[in-house]
């Protein structure tokens, strides 16, 4: 029976997942460790509203379990030594160097974790892959752990997360499925059952699926690829709709009523973002190419190409509509996070739209209810398109949407925050330069109401 869990990595996956496990399993001590002292300090903040990740419901879960059986620490070695089960939940970004640059997952943090576990462990451990990893990564981890010569036995499990940011706590409380992959050996099956028993404290057993390790790893990449494919497919049609006079929302509603297709992920927009979709598809492309499956790779790569095109197309449309120049013009951005109900900005469409407009010498004023100014500047500086000084000069971060929109030539809605629908749009219009444009990159605003006020409104996928 598992009594002590350690999770290496206190990010968007490790933090919420371990918080829920701790809440649902008060008999298990759960310790989340990270080398980032600032992040751990934030997780331990007396005011749970200041924890580093915004996720609806997460602060309540942390408040209940923290200090009882949920702990956040920088003492990684100590937590590894005490644990029966260790979750690896560190970042696996796309490589920016060497073989596989721009496509393959960078596994250096995974390897560092495996070597640290091997060095510290004195008793048998179950090691669980929680990070999104390419197929057969478990074998690499196993090779490292089994060649330490210290006599410790390790079992490697794959337990990919299927969390949607903004609904992660709901997804953890009532998951569509929990997937656990492990060895077919007797020891492997015992390790699988140990993890099954943890989730069974609140997840119905018919929703806990067990497979071999390789199927589990590939299922995660494939699930994200299929979802991203739907987004790019409807976005490809959105451009056709704009040319022909069709309305992409009507098209999506019509095809979404087909039970074989369904309505989810058919919302046309400026493009998908987040830490998973692009990274996982590129990983899938790289794996296919490594096996010589070039047609397979080309098929999935087109999903990324379409998504990039949609972001660039949105920026170009702003420039074209504003009389083919945005130089010296103020564009208000409503939203910077890649989706609502999260403060995660990784691969957000807003970053790339802003980058294009800054290159045209626009001035950008950003308001996002959960994203801090230093994160916005970090995102732009990471692209290395221009100097940090130029980004600081070109981007203002406002404390409210009204301040961001004051004296603006146009508004670009980049995140579908619900509060944007409730604003006093007459007040916003009165304080903008005329004509006042709204470019709704998420199709969330009431077009007729805005046009009645006097706005020139443009959504995605309709004239």
C-alpha cells in the first residue's frame, strides 16, 4: 500500500494533480518538490489566492489539504528518499537545438530526474511518468534506473494527464478516463494496481484504463493531435467562409449536430495555444519522420501550419482594415492567456499577433485579468524578434480593460474571458478614436449590439 508520494515538478500538471490526490486520499502523504524556490514559496503562501497557478477551484483544494497531508518543498532528495511512489512532472519543451530541433521533445529534465532518483533511492520505488513524453521514453528512464548498481528495484508506469487548463480541477474530480500503462510482468502489474488503488478512491473503476507503457505514451500524443486537428480544420473553413459569405458558426453548428462528429472543438478562433497541442503534434511529426513515415508526418504537420497561418492572418487583417498601416496606432488587446480561466500563456495566439503588430510599429495596450506584466514581456522577449527595450516601449500593460481601450484605434479580443461580455461597451466606444474597430478573435461578443453602438466589428469566419 502506498503511504508516501513525491511529485517532482510544481507546475500546471504536478501542482493541481497532487493537490487533488492529497484531498481525496488523506491517508497518503503527498510532497510536491521543485528547485524553483519562488514557485514553492508561492505554493506555501498563507493566502491560498496567491498560489502560482490560477485554476478555478484549485485554491479551495489546496486550502483543505495543505499542511495536513499536502506539502510543497525544495528538499528534493529528502522527498525522493521517503517516497514509495514518485511522479515525474517536469517540463518537456520542444528542442531548440541539435537533432530534432523544432520538433522533438527535450528530455534533459526527465533524464536529470531519473538520475537523481537513481542516486538517492535506497528502497524500491514506483516511478510514474506524468509529463507528456514521446513513445518509449519509459525505456530510457528504466535503463538509467536499472543500471545504478545499488540493488533498488524500480517499476516504471505511464500515467499521462488529460487536463484542460481552466477546467483542470473538474477534469481531475470527474475524468473521462485515467490511463495507466505498465509492464506485463507480475511486478509491473502490481505497480499498476498500486496506482489504480489510489485513483479508485474517487474515480469509478470502469474509467481507469490499463495498457502497456507504449500504448499509454502514444495515446496522450494522439489525443492532443486529434483535438488540435479539429481546431485547425474549422479554422481552415473560417477563411473560406469569409470569402464565400458563409458563417463559420452556422457551419460548425450544422456539422456538430452529426453524432459521428460532435460539437466539441469546432469553435473557430485566432488559433489554439497552450503547452500541449503544438508540442505534442511536433513530437508526433518527429517520431513519424524518425521511422521514415514522411506522409504521416506531413499530414500532422499541416495542423501546425494551419494554426500558424490563422494567427498571422488575424494580424494581417487588422493591418489591412486599419488602412494598411498600424504605425503609431494604439491597439488594445483584451486577453493574453491562451484561453480563459488560466494564467498560462504558453504558445498563446496573443504573443504572435502582438509580435506581428509590433513589427509594424503599432503600440499595444494589454489587459488580462490573470496574467502579470512580467510574463507578457517575457513572452515577447523569448521570441527574440526585437530588443527588450523595444518590447518595453511598444507594449503597455493596463490595470483594466477600460484603460487599455482608452484612445485606442482598435480592440483585439485574444482570450475568451467571460467578463469581456459584461463590459459597458458604450463607455469603451466613447473613449476610443473613431472609427472604432473590434477584431473578435474568439467570436464571443455580440456583433449586432456592438454595431448598434457604432463599432466596426469583425469576427472569425463571417463577413
